[in-house]
């Protein structure tokens, strides 16, 4: 296990379509985070899982966004009815309880046309 | 939500010089602070974290924390062209059972050969 893995790396979709992204955290990490980053901005928090429990979802996130982490392993982030404003890099990160540092995956770059 | 402020730059230094990157944060109760490096089109990569007042050194990198002034900085000694990237400052926020990183917008550093 060499790190956090995200799939796909790039996604181009038409406006109104649904998309789903996958994140596989570092195997011993029980904490998983999703962030979104647009050009010239720092990563913006979307949601946080501890094991399989989703403990926080950003208030900025519309109801079109949903995330799951069944069995506390991999996680999926789904965006329904995509809009052009959803175009961004979607980043997954993981960490271990008691450790301060979080490690990011390579990201999924979404382009909505 | 806690706020993290970074000068957006860009910062340009000659090869071999010291690059100094600064960050301020709004919540006096913040405990943990992180510096990430992000190359263009890539995901953030953890450089260092610090949680005690004072300096923490790792190779050419030194993180400095002053909790009284709510200020954290990153010094890069003997800057190399490969250090050219955007540097993100992040603060760990804990609320209830959740936690997340809150990022600044990043500072773009260019090291000129």
C-alpha cells in the first residue's frame, strides 16, 4: 500500500449527469476526508468519516453531493445533476486516530461541460 | 469556522536564498499546524507539522510557531528550483466528534536558477 488512491484521475461529464468518485485510503487509516479545490484556492472541506460513520458534512455542500464509506474502508463521493460550478479537483485524504498528519490522494479532476 | 490567511504572493527568490512563507490564523485555541507543498496540477504533499511554540527543523525546512501572535511560518533554506510550488498552510479544527484541516489559499513560490 503506497498511499491514498483515487479513481478516476480525470472525469469529463455533461451538465446534468451524475458522477461518482472512489477513494481508497491508506489501509490502517480510520479517518477519511473529502475536499474540493478550485484554481487559486486552498482545499475546501466537504466531509469527514471516522471508520464508517460520516461525522461532518460541510454546510456549503448542496444536497446533490453525497458520500459513503461502507465498512470503513474505501469511500465514494457522488455528485448528482452536475453543474458547471462543480468543476474542480476533488481530493481525498486519510489519517490515523492519534496521528496529526493527513495524506492526500492524487485527486480526481472533474470538468463539467 | 477558523480562518487561515496567507499572502497570495507570488514570492520569487534566487536559487540558494532563504524563502520565508507566512500564515496567520484566527482561532487562538488552534493546536496543530501543517505545511503542504502543491506542484501545479498535483495534490498537496505534507512537508511538516508543528504543535509546540518555537522552531521545528527538517532538513532545509524550518517551521516556526508563535501561538501568542497566532502566526506560523515556513523557512526554506538553500532554495532550489525544485522547491517552486504553491505552499499551503493548514490548521486542524476539532469540533464535537469531527475534525478537519482548514487551509489558506496558498502562496506560490518561484525559485529562479
